[in-house]
């Protein structure tokens, strides 16, 4: 993690240019950020973190659902991410597929799974920004 600290730091400029959602209960349980679609219509999932003790409690799915809804609203045709290898199974459960590899921005020689999900039926809606996904949005187990 020390080697990835710079790459994984969320800057103020990123918060200003990306759509960011926070899951919270009595604390911050996780967050997700999405960069707007590029010329090819691919919106880039930039950051996605859920606190370890909140894994498998619906937090990630609630964040994903909100992010995907807003990506469609932005006119994205697909969502892409350079995934941590340990997160591939979660992303696959969200409908993503491995489409290649990308070099790590932090660790020379390390390759990351490149994943994408093609979105069907994009719809228009107003821009979603800095939303909180509250506890009621997911089922606690």
C-alpha cells in the first residue's frame, strides 16, 4: 500500500472533476468516484473503497448501483477500470469483464486486469455529484 499511496490519494481537483459518492452510517463506510465519459463513451471508475468490516454487507453494491445509474445519465456507453486483482470477482458480479491488462501506475512491472462493462440504454438525467448513499440504501446482515 505504501507504494500506491500517491496514486490512491484523492485530490481536491479530482473531487471537483469526478462524480463522487460516499456511503455512510455513523461513519464513512466507503466511497466511489467516476470520471466523465471520454471520446469513446467510456466513463472511468477512478476509486472504489469499502471499509473491510463493511465488506459483504451491501455497501459496495449500493455505491455501484448509484454510480452506474449516474454513468448512464452522463451518456456513458461503458464503464472501465484498472482493477486490483483481488477485486476482480466483485467487479464480475457487477457485470464487468476482463478485456486486457494495464500497467500499474505505482509498481513497475505489475500488470492490472483491465475491466469494462458495456452499458445498455443510456438515458439522460441531470449530473449526479457528491452524493451520500445512506445506511437505508443497503441491507445490514
